[in-house]
C-alpha cells in the first residue's frame, strides 16, 4: 500500500507507545519516516522494526525542548529522504502527581511539563512552517481528551489544551498567509501505554495497574481502553490526502470518554 509514498515524515517521541505505532503505521503505507526520541535506543528500535519489514525509516535522538536540535532533525531528514512535508508532534509527558497545587515543587513541575508538552510543539510547528510554506505539508499535533475536559493534573490539562488552540492558530495563520499547510490535532482517550500505567503509582483510589484499568474501563462506553494503533490510524488519516479538507480540526479518539 503506497498512498503515503510521497510523504516524508518526522515523528517525535517515536520510541514507544503512540509514537512507535504511528511511525510503523505511516511507514506501512509507504511514508519515509524519521523516528526521534529522547531515548536514542528506543528510536533506533522502532526504526529497526520498520526496516525489517522492508520499509524506510531512520532514527535520531532528540530533546524536543532544544530549539537548535529541531534544525538538525529537519536537516538530517531532508538529507535522508528528501524534503520534509509531514510533522507529527507526539512527544510528551504526563507529569502524573507532580504538579498538584499543594505540592512545594508544583511550579517547577508545571514548567517542565509545559516545556515538553507545549513549548516543544510550538518549536516544531515553527520549524515546519518555515520548511513547508513553499511546497506544502501537514502538521499533526497529539493533544489529549484532557485538552478538552479537566481531570488530569493542572499542567497536563493546560499544556494539552494549549496544543489544541495552538493547532487552530497555526491552521488559521497558514491560511491567511497562503501557505499550503494543514494543521490538525488528535485527542486520545486513555491508551494503555507505559505513560498511562504510571498513573497507578500516584492515583489515590487505586494501588495496582489492574485496579487502574478497571476504573478507567468504567469511563469508556465502548468497553475497552485504547491501543496505540487506534491513535496511529487517526494520525494516518490526517496525514493522508483523504483529509485534504481538514485543518484546524480536532480528531477525538477516546472510546466515548468525553460523551459521559
């Protein structure tokens, strides 16, 4: 399947979870993918899995909060695969339990979470606009249902809500400027990844991962938690030309979480 064969994609946080599933799903459809992650070994593992399937991917270590590294990522991707026309801003942290209003270190945790979840997305988008404004492209920002409703930590809610509106702002800006760039956000519900499982360590009502899973299941009318592939399929749609009339949109993939 080659409907994405013209796509040159950067996926941040591609070493595990949603990022890894997204990188694999895009490569499966013919995209050439640069997998980045703060954990270089994890990024390399994802790229290796893709290459073993006969598809195209390379890996690079990236601290998404370092603006200078963004230039390096785009330069390396351009050299390896041709001009970048797709960016998936996936890297993020939950900060579960660290930014509570009563915590003495709450402000420091707030700044760290915002830096990774929002500031870094802004850096990536700015670099992508510079890269894509002449030839066009697509930006997909991974937000969260917690960017639409409250319920997580204050910094996580604020950062993901910020990603939601940053996405709309970029879409509007690119339209006004005549740049052929689409920008959309994806809002996962609870996806059973290592980041979600960490919640069990700080949640006051559960003591084990199994108890956490059972509690979360009750909040999803569809009757299960999400898999990374559920989100990857949505990203693949937004990357593809099938979504060519979508920009500034929010794609909620949450098993009904926000409907209850």
